[in-house]
């Protein structure tokens, strides 16, 4: 999660300084902020925050695919890589939950409570 947050912060600054069109720049910056917030909320709401952020970003790209197609630059490619990373994290978390569920009842015992 720390690595993802660092990548999001780095891309945010790169997009601000980029030559992307104002419309695409604003869309990417908004989605990066939503992803950043979702990473922080993950500790509270779990995987749902990350899923909502990913689906929102993918939906934004789908709605404005022509604007994104016209843009070519490392910022758009890096945004895609961040979305792939987010998808991978969600996949791992979704698979890990069923594996860990039987152990949850033992956590208080393991922590000495």
C-alpha cells in the first residue's frame, strides 16, 4: 500500500506539470485523489474502498475514451499501471480473505487477550 501511495503521489505531481489537455488532466487528477483516499480508507472499510476507486477510474476512462486516446504520454501509461496495480491488490485481498476467515477467531488468543 505504501508503494501504491508513493506512485499515486508521484504521478499526481507529474500530471500537474504535464502537457495533457486540461480536461484529461483534471479527470486523471480527480481519479488519483479518489485512489489516494481509498488507500487510506482501506484500513477502515476494507477492500470495498479500493474496488470503488478502481471501478470509478475505469468508468471515467470508458466514458471519455476518445479524450484519453488523443493523449499520449508517460502520465497516461503510468495511470494505467497504477490501475493494474490496484486491480492486483484487490485480487490478492479477495483471495486472501477466505483463507484467513477461519483464523479470525484465534486472533485475540494470539494477541494475548
